[in-house]
């Protein structure tokens, strides 16, 4: 399960940025767990990049949450 978060404003001081990263990382993990929980309760049909529909039963897989942070740099 992949969760992507992006920093849309100019980064702040290091301590503030570290707190922000921890906050959005925790949110991403909660969202990933919720998605997996939902897929385990009710399988979903998903369409891949080749326009093929795949039925995803959350119980048929082992899941790992991945958090990708798109973070701007200081100018």
C-alpha cells in the first residue's frame, strides 16, 4: 500500500519540518491501514494501467505500507 504526501509550502525551520514529517508519516500509515482493512472486509475491482479490471481481495495478500514524501528543498 503506497501513500504519497507532498509539501506544498516553503519548508520551515528544521525542528518544525521534523514535526511536520512525523505528523504526515503517522497520517499516511493510518490511511494505509484503513485501506487494507477496507479491502479485507470487501474485495474491490480495480483497473490497472492497461485497462484490465482486477479483483483485489485484501485477505489474499500480505501488506506493507510505504510512505513517499515529496518534500521541497530550501532555496
